[in-house]
């Protein structure tokens, strides 16, 4: 339910800012606000506290963000407060970023490797995926020593597993299947 609500608000904001050419600025604004909510131990709870008047919250938003974010984003935050949707801001920010990537034909990928990849390897992976998908690539990199060796790429819900631990797991499954077929 929460995701549907966040998606509706993000789509409405997206449709409002695309004609104004403010997609990037609003995305940056929402990302910054969501990060503040997640990282500031006082701001997040303050914003979602139902015992604090909306006018007081609005005044704080104006003071904190008034000269740091676009007027459209500030107005949108006020709208969310008036509709009592403050808790949805992080989800709305995520969905809005997804819409922006879709608009800009950018594919978000996660690259997980057993050890730190060199810049050369990172660029080669991004180039290969860009060539295969026809989209620009925005990559996030992580290291997981449990993979033993190789690289795993996750994109749009698909997983390309080129790791040693993945290969060993597939080999184990084939061997078990062969053993079951013999019986």
C-alpha cells in the first residue's frame, strides 16, 4: 500500500517538473531530504510526529530548506505534510529517482565482486552492459569476499552470476540432479 501511494505522488511530481526542465534539481532535492530524514536522529522523528502542528513543521521546513531546494520541491513537501504523508518521503524520493533514470535511459546496476575492482574492470563491465541494453549505466559497487572470485551483476531484477561460489553452487545442483536420476 505504501509503495502505491509513494508511486502516485512521485509520478504526479514527475509529470509536473518534466515540462519545467527541473527533473534533475527536484531529484537531487528529494534525495537530500530523504538522506536527512534517514541520517538525522532528530529531523525524521520530528517530521513524522503527529503531535507537532503542521504549521510548525512547515516553518521548520522553510527555515531548513528554503534557500537550498527548488520552490517546487518545497511546495511538494508542504503538500505531503498537509496530506499527512511525511513518512512517505523516502519512498517517494526512491520512486522519483527511478522515474528520472527511466526518463534519462539510465540503468541502475549493482556490481558485487569478491575483491575490489580496478577502474579498468569497472569501465569494461559498464561498457558491456551499456552495449547490451542500449542504456547508459549507473553502477554501484560492493565487495563480498564470500563470492570467492568473479563478479555478480544485478540489474532490473535479473542476476548475472559469474562468481566462483555461484559456479560451485550450480555444479552441486547438477551433481545432485544426476544422483537423483540414477536412483
